[in-house]
C-alpha cells in the first residue's frame, strides 16, 4: 500500500478534526480519535485510493456518511449512480 505524504495526512487530520469537533461538539482529542479510527481514515491512508486529493470538506462528508450509515462509500461524492 502506498501512503500519501505525512504532511498531507497531518493537514487533513487537523482540518477534518476541527469540522467534527465543531459540528458534533466533541473535544478536539475525541474528534481526532473518532476520525483516525474510522474506515474513512483507513481509505485516506491508502494513496492508491486517491482520497488525499480531495478537500477536507469532502473527506468530512465521507466520515459523516460513515457515521450515519456505517459506510463512507455512501457519501454523495463517491457512491455509484
């Protein structure tokens, strides 16, 4: 598995964590934990998936889709049809 550059992951972790904390009222460390241990983050860490090329807003949407449905692929940004 190829991994994106660490600075890209760090940037996206920071931005998505802020969005999670703001919307859901989590403390920053809990928001980070929620994101880092998600299937969305697992996809993000695989450069072959190309998720690191999306904006933090799109990645947040994938994480939120995962939170609601259990599957980040249910996001409007990547679901089929």
